[in-house]
């Protein structure tokens, strides 16, 4: 088996079986390009497709039983979200860790997410707060399960912004979380036991501010929380040098 065939097999193994869904999409339930983008996105966010993995149009077209047109559309969607990089005459690859990109993205997050949580804090319902408390407890219990920890952490933070009546801002933040997923995974891999305690304490402080419906404190807490991730990653240039 050639190296290209092996690479294609690894790519396709990372994509969940989707034949039935693709057929349903073609019947009008979901555009094919959206369906393909959704499955490839999930494979990237879960870590099944690692940074730098080549994503060949031909392999995806065979996997989904479609032409290259919806595959190209899907890859353009993923490129716009920062999840893949399209290189002329070379094809697509899952985005790698890039130091300059990481610093830019996290500084943007430091600016935008405090706005979202400040707008959300006074509007969160008791039910939403109860869900955030439940998620915080599950995050604490999932330190040995990286995929689950990352997913719960994402749900916790995006849930804390959910009551903000700013749909454009929330859409931007959701895209930023997609784009920074591989940085979050690198950060999670570096965490020692004591670091997990700091993360848990951060979450508790954020929850305390939300329980009090205090937008100023919530804003300060989330800004500090995001900054800690940026500073820790910035101190480990070897993570980026390996790419």
C-alpha cells in the first residue's frame, strides 16, 4: 500500500460513517457541503484529525459518494473557520499550531468574551446557572478524560455567554472557539495536577460572579482566565517549533 493510500485510509477512518446522512442531505435535509464540513469539523475538534493532517478532496469525495464540488465547498467553510489551510497546488491540511496566530486569536478572545459574559451575567436564568454548576462539577471529575474535559469546558464557557442578547458576537466567539481548539488541546495536555486546581478555581470564581449577577466581576474573571492560557502557551515555544 502506498503512503498516499495509507494517508487516505487514516483520513477516512477519522470520519464517522455518514452514507445515510449524506443521502438525506442530498434529499434536501442539509446541503451536502454543510454535511461534509460538519463531519470533518467534528473529526478535527475531537482530535481524530491531528494538526498538519492532509485532507484530500478525492478521498473525501469517495467517502461521501459525491463529486468534488460539495467537498470544495466544505473545505472553504472549514478554511473560513480557521480549521484547515488551503494551499494552492498542494491541497488542504488541518491547521497547525502557529505562535503568531495563537497570540492574535487569544488576544481577540480576551477582548470579546468579557463583553459577552458581562452582557450575559444579569440575564442568566436559574436553570442556566444550575446547568453551569453541573458542568463545573463534571469538568472537575473529568481530568483524566481529555476529549470529555475539552467538550465540557467548551459547554461551560459558551453557556456562560448564552444569555447575552448579541447574536453576532456569540457567532464570532463560537468561530473563535473552533479555530483555537487545537491550542486548547495543547494547553490541556500541558496541565499538571496543580494547574487543574487553578482552572477549577477560575471556574468557581466565574460561577460566583454569575450567581451574584455581577457583570464587572464576571468580565474580569474571564479575561484573566483566557490570559492565563495565552501566557502559558506563549511560554512553551517548543510546542510551536515542533510543527
